[in-house]
């Protein structure tokens, strides 16, 4: 054989392969082919099936398609026909696969074998576990609390009726609750359900604190609409987005203009804008100013003249460029009024101050002035599902409710706590005293957690739930997309043979049956309940599915991932007219934000939901941990964002471990120098600081992984009872130690030559040059 | 003869070089002949003595004449040819329980597998490495649905190009002289004017 | 059966003005392509694997500050700097416009990574590790790269090959933007992107959404273009098959106009 170049390469290459293959013996399993015993019809080896179901990685429950090959889920993708996310997905969706095949998943039921909180458990059988739970319910059912994630649709119905049947109560738990937002929206728009914000058709979007591109309400839906808002097909002009927020969030980073306002003053700014709009007559045609101001006109908002509030709301000098702060407010009001359809949304930290309810009401009232209530490019309202019994509104407990739960446990009124994906020990401020209440003699905690977390580590009994990709379920999106939707979740794979989880819904039904309390729960399984609703929808004969029989309807619904009725949208819900004297009334409620904690040499603490970990529910998933935070690019750690110059003044460098102290407690984290943070603000993400459960979440040092909820003292929003999580002031001090920040920026350095590397990479143009997209 | 003092290092270099060369030759030799694409040996013993002659052999030679794709039904649908599910064996073997003692014993194993719900672990005979994606379906389709007589073959003839006359084997063995190495793939692709881009097989 | 082969030239258009930096593409890619797990150590070593990544650039100082996001992945250069330096032809340009990394040819010299101006190639310094149970998620269509091998974005070649087989060989149709999306065969990042900042298609398909951008970029210099298109580091002449659309700076606003 002649030694050609190709031969030489082959030999050289093969010797390398040979060396490797000699050293590492081939795996045994590669040499066997398994004949499956039975072959389901839809399982063709080497071919993939895509099943429609719902994603439960975040509360908005997007519709997804899951790719299944040989009985294993391989990929999650947005369901193109599902109205909420329209084929798109968030950074969190694929994480469901890791939850499914997680190495630290709980295999089966367990009971506590060590002292409470030790995390020591021993395996028991399902029969024993269900008997133990039944015994507890029989003895202590009245006064029982069933704490879950905010549940909607069938599981919400079952959980509610279950608690009722035993004389207990069902509460949904949200770490950064939306209680205030719901109260504000209901008060301003007189609608019980969260509305849909039509970003796609808006021309000017003014967001006060709502991080809607990252974690707020329904981020994938808003992201999808945001693409349209910027460069939608058939759109003439690119939408303008202004973000008013004291912290530089991911959404603020995307805004055309970011207005860093003093924390808690959003409402004053909104009313000041309203004052400008009314006094300059900039309102949309047909808006009855007399009615909305209670007949007083601009005078109703006299205390909110730009000149009067300009000094309070904390606009930084550098933003003004020689103008007065009042001019900035006026310009904002004029732009907002002129570039119609314009839309104001508010949420996040704006609603998490002592005056949060006032802030949000003032913000949402702006939409009346520009005629954006019930119109395209504005706020659209949702009609409920035609199946009245299914709750479409998550029954969320406010901070006051949780304080009551802790008090009831302490007084002995509550002797049984059942927990499903509500990590009370981790997500409630320490001042609620939930962990202390757990120590009370005679309290029995049953957890339905799939993974060990801070609350289930305290439990007496763990009955692991199925991961949602293995389970039935349903959802009534909240906010819905402007028309009724029932999303259906179906099992796409079976649990691996080593695991023996049981569906939470099925367990509740079985226990109710066993205890003779199933009068209102006439289903054997969750699937039966779904099927019953399917038959009812079929009988309505409207909406997205036309079927000849109930069976066909059911199958089609499973295929498409749900049922919806676009015709029953905006037409069925009349746009509310503004309540008489709304602005005058809101103006009367105005209050300055009240802060707790040290006043001198301190910062405003702004906690925020992590882009992929959210409130910590995804912290056991390596993909979620390893997805860089969009703004700081930090992964796996708790970072403390400080203004770059301020931090340097304090002698802090990146990675310095700092102690953050509030009135309620202290935590530590790693300094991150953020050039875009106001000097008087410190931002800390939620999601880390676990001490129990998966080592992906708990396996790091306390100084680089801590729980920001430990800093909150449980202040409440006046009027709504929600948690005022942005109302704490904290002191930041160096500890003298330093650790490296595991961040993504700087990983690819080759191109970062020169002063402003971004200029070579991101080219910028003006709107006039961007015609033809 | 006495080695000059200055020749000792030279001899050591020579010895070293030949040692390295020897190692290289041995490694390359092992790699070449043990590389999985070459097949995994002659005919590994299988957990159940499954005679392809009886099932797929021509009727005039005492076989049932079952087409390949009847059992390996995925071969015309997807990437993997797949071995049939035990369930499928029992379509016939509920009734056919064997005429000889050996047959009865072997068929009983199939039944036992079904009843005990334990998959059968077959020994692999043909294998390409993990970084190769071979799609059976595309190859079968090309040679059965083409426009020239050479590409309008019955399925079983297409199979035998690489797998040999399996219908004539009592124990499945690789086709004598048939390499499953890349060169063989490329030769065939070139002959039939099929793309030879790396990504066709390596993904 | 369709015997005629359709020539494709794949291309991607990335609208920087739509990218919100949400990272959905990053995780979707990791899930689809068996990308090794990025543990904290990987980030500390600056060796995190992200076939597609979001770069964030700061501009200005508080309060007039901007953060700008841009997704960066292999540009599939028509004139790729990584290709001529590979001593074993493990990276080459194929007839569909892809820059291909052939894992089984790669001997790990890492010359290509040093010659790539976009830093989109990743070398496997370790054997990739997943806990046993997590291996159930691995995509069987994608080779797991072992230690000593270079890897990078493939435009989800496994999906494109499936598309060719299913849509063109079996059904006799032609791949287009719609059927790629409908069959879940568009690259994973494109399918995931909430704002549709990523668009993918065939430059040879006259109806593809991406084609006008490529026509414009290929026939006009950056100044004369009608679209916002530009290539990353265009002055290097890499002839990338990825086109970026410029970020739009809205302010100062045009005053006094009302949009009906």
C-alpha cells in the first residue's frame, strides 16, 4: 500500500483512536440489543413523537411539545398553536427534562426518621404512607392547611374542595406575591381576572417596574409580542419602550429609555404625568376628563404638578442634561399621550412598597387618559372559562394569611400542614416565623415534593409527586390571552422504573375517598376530572375544536394541548368605563413610601426574581443554574449588585464577599460592579441559598449562595396585605474575604480589543434608516 | 568489536526509535483489526438460538420465506432496523410451539420472556460507531423505489448488500469480506451518485 | 420518490434589535445538542460551553447607560479562518453553506479555535459527564463529543438532515420556512426565541424570509444597504452565513406626530 497523504492521516488518526480504545474498554451495553417485550403502537424506535402538554417550570404554564424517543423525553419546544406562547419558549422550559431525569429526585414515599429538620428519612410503602396521611386527616383534618403553588383549573378545584371537605383551608403561595397587582387592577378596571396587555400593537410602552421580558406574569407571551412591537410584519413604526424602574433589570436594559426613579415614587410620577396630560389637553379623543377627575379637571391633581413632585421622585442629575426634572416628567407625559396607542403597565418593585397599591392604581389609571382600555394596543380584558367551577384565578394567600397560618400552628388550631410545591420555610420572610412554628409539638407536616427542599426537609411524611411530564393536569392561563383557554397537560413519559411517584391530584382524590369525604370529589383520578370537563366543552360546540364525538373531541384536545375560543374574546367583555372620580380618589390615597432598616449609609434593597431560577423553584436544575443572568452574566452564585463607582468608593472589588444587613437579618454574597445601578440601590436575586436537597442547589459555600428573603422583615403593602418586598433598607459591609465570581462575561475575550468593544460588534442605526426592516 | 564511547548514545537513540515504532505498529494494528466497524467477530452465541433459515429461508429450502421487513419492521420507517418486540414473536408462536425438542426449548424461552416481562438481550453482530448516523430507511428506499432496474430491488436483496444472505444463516454472522468501514460507505455513495458530504452521516 | 436533489444554502438572520437577552436560545441549544453541563468550575475556568451565547455590552455610565445584547454562534463563514489551519481537514465548508466540524477526524490541535475571530469553537478538555439518570435526556441524533475533540454550532444539522429525509426524500416537497417550523425541524435556538430575533432559512429559496437580507448584504456595501443587515466583523471578509440586523436607537424621538 502506497503511503498517500490520506493513508498517512488515516494511520495517524487511527493510532490515536487505537490508543484511546485500548485504554478505555467499550461499554458492555453498547454490545447488546434489547428486544422490548411489548411495543406500544406509537413507539417506533428511531422515530420521534411530539406530544402536546403544559410546562410547569414557571407559573404562566406555557403550552409545549415534548419530543419523545424510545420512551424518553428528549426536548421541549413551544406549542405553536397554544395561544399563550405561540410556539415560543422561555429559558426555563427545557429544564423540565432535567427535573424528569434528575439524579436527586425522591424515589418513593418516606417518613421522618431523625429529629425535625435533620433531613433524615426512611423509605416506606405507599400503603403505609397513605394510611398515615389518612389517619392524620381523620384526627386533625379540621383546621388543616393545604399550601400549594398557585393552583388553577382542575388541581385548583380539587385542592379547594379537598380542604373544604376536611374543614381546612387551601392557600396558594407566591414568594413575590401578585396580591397587590391583582387588587390594583381589579380596583382600576373593575374586572376580576388579570387583563391581557396588547404589547404587539402598542406604539408606546411605558413600564413601571414590570420585568415583563424576564419573569413578570407571562414573559414568553410578552416576549413574543415584544418582537411584534419592535418589528412586526406590517408594522409601520418601531414601538417605543420606556422603562421606569429603580433597578436596571433585563427589561430596563431593552428599553429605549430607562428612567431610574427613586424606589416607591412610581405612583407620584404617574399622577404627575396625568396632571400634564389633563392640563395640556393631551388626552385621547372621547375621554371624559370631568368624569374621571370627579368634575375637578386638572385641579384634582394639583399637588402632583411636575414642579411639585420633581424634587421627590429622585431622578438623577445626569439624566436631566440641563433640563429640570419637571421638564423630564412633561416630556414623558407628552410622548406617552402623543404616540398612541400607548400602554402603561406596572408591577414588580413598583407594587412592593408600603404605598404599592397606590403606585399601581395610579399607573394603570393612565391608560384611561390615552384611551387604551379595552382597545387594540392597550389593556384587553378576559372573559372566564365557560366551565364556571374551574378556578381561573389563582387563590393566593397574602402575607397576612401566612402570618395567620403560623399563628394557628402556634396556638394548636392547625395540627396538620400539607405542602405541595410551596416552599414556605424558604420563601417566607423569617419574621413570619414559619420555621419556628414548624417546631411546635404535635404538628404534622406532609409534603408532596418531588425533590427535597427546605420545607420538605422539615416534613414528617413525604409523598413524592410525579414530575409534570409524567402527569395529567390542566391550566386556565392567568393572564389569559384575551379569550378563554383551557390548557391540558398529559403524561408524555412514564417514570423510570427506579422511581415510584404518585400524582398529587390522584393522591388527594384517593385519600378523600378513603376518608369518606369524596362527596364533592366524584372522580377516581385527575384524568377523570379532565375528561368530564372535555365532555362539557364538547357539548358547548364552539371554540377551537370541532369534533363529531366526545371521544374525538378529547383526543383532539390532547393532540393540540388544549381548547380555546377566540370568538369569545374582546367582544364578550365590554371595556369598562373609568370609575367616576377615579383619579381624584387615587390622588387622595397618595402616600410616600415607608422604609424599614438603617437610614444612614444604607441602600435600598431591591430583590428580584432570577431569570431562570425564578424564586428558587428551579435551583436544582443545572441548566437553570448555568444559564447566565442576562444583565450581569453571573451563574450558580448569589451576587450583590452595586453601582460601580459607589462600590469603588467603598473599596469593594468584584468578588469581594459583603455582608448585607437589614432590620430582619443578614446574608452574604459576592460583589458585582454594575455600571447601571443607581448609587443608592443594591440588587440581589432570589433563588440561591438552599441548605437542603439537590447538591446542584445546596452544594455551595454560604458566602456565595444565600437567600435574600432572609433580609425581609415582612412589611406589608397598605390596603392589599401583600408583601412589601422592596421596602427594606440595608447596610453593606466588606468582610475582607473574596471569591471569584462564576460569570460568563469575559469568557470570549479575543475580540474585546480597544476601548468600546461593543461598537465593533453591535452596529447601531436610527429609526429613519431602518425602513424595510 | 568495542563500541566507541560516542556511539553509545546513537545506539540508544536507535533502540528508542525502534521501540516507539514497535509500539505505534502494535497500537495501529490493534486499532485497525479491533475497530468495531469491522464487525464484532464471527458469530456470537445468542441467548435464543434463532435460526433465520427457518423463518426467512426460502420455502423450497424448508423456510417460511418471511420478508426481512416483516419482523424488522422499522427498517422501512426509520434509522434503526430494530429487533422485533417479543410480543410480535408471539403473534405466531402462540400457536407454533416447535416440532423438534430444540425448537420447543428455544420457543419456550421466548414465551417465558413475554410472561416474565424480561427483555431479550441479543448479542450485537453489526455495529457502526456512535458518531455515525446510518439511516436504514433512506437506503432501502433508494434501492427499492428508484427509476432504474438496479434501484428497484426487493427489500431483502437490499439488506443482503451489507448483511449477506442472512436468510441462509442459522447463526447470524457478518457478511464475509464485507467491511462496514467508511471506505465501503463512500465507495457505494460514489457509485450511486449520492452526496459524500461528511454531515450526511456524521452529525 | 424524489430523486432530484435540491441545493440548499442555509443562512441565519439575527435581529439585534429584537434580542432581549433572555437566554432561551442558550438552554434550548444545550438541550438539543448534548452540550456538556456548565458547572461553576467551567465558568471559573472561562471554559463554559455555549454553542450560542448572549454577549452583553455596556455603553455609557449611570444614568445614561445602555446594555446591549447580541447572540453569537458559529457564523458558518463562506471563507472561514478556521478551515485552512486544520491539519487533518476536520473542519471544512460543505455544499450547503455550513462550516462543518467532523468529530471523528478531529485530533485536537486547537488551531481552529485560535484562528476563529468569533470565539465560537469549544474544545473538550474533559470527558463530558452526566449523572446516569440525566443521560436519558441525551439526543440520540447527536454525537456525544469525547475528550480532545473540538465542537461548535452545527445549525442543528441533525434536524436539517431529518428535514431533507422527511420533507424532500419521502414526501417529495421542498424545505421552506413554514414546514421547518411546523415539523419542529428548525434549529433549536430559532424555534425557542420568544421575540423571533433569530430567523433561519434557505438562501436558495426565493420565498424564504431571510433571502432579501442576504441578497442585500451580498450585493451592496454596508453603507448602501436598504436593510439593517451587517455581518459580524465584516471587514475580515469571512463571508458569514449569519447576518445581523442593526440595533435601532430610537431617541431622540421625532416630536409632535401622532400615530393613528
